[in-house]
C-alpha cells in the first residue's frame, strides 16, 4: 500500500496570510527548513510536538485549526 501524502493546505494559507516564510517558521520552531518543507508537502510525517509548536507559533490553541487535513485523516482511521 502506498504511503498517503497529506498536504498541509491550511498551514500554507496561514503562512501566506501572515507573510511567514518556511525559513522564518523554521527558526521559530526549531524544525529545519528542508524537513519543514517536506512535512508541509506531505512527504514526511509530523511528530505531535511539531504540530503543537507550529500551532502555538501561529497563535492557535487547537491543532485542528491549523492542520485540518491531518486531523481529518486521523479521525477517518479511528472512526
């Protein structure tokens, strides 16, 4: 079975709205630019602590507000 890629479209939009580059988000979260880029494009899986870091950095309290695609995928698999 092929690995499912989940592109973080909402995060991309929030970054654009906040004029935030991958480089800037990388520095703020401690995730390398290359790794962050791969994760946003769905080429690498996120760790839960990374989801929290990015969510808080963008001023949100809930992961699902920043990463609805990942949240939905998890719900689909358990529900």
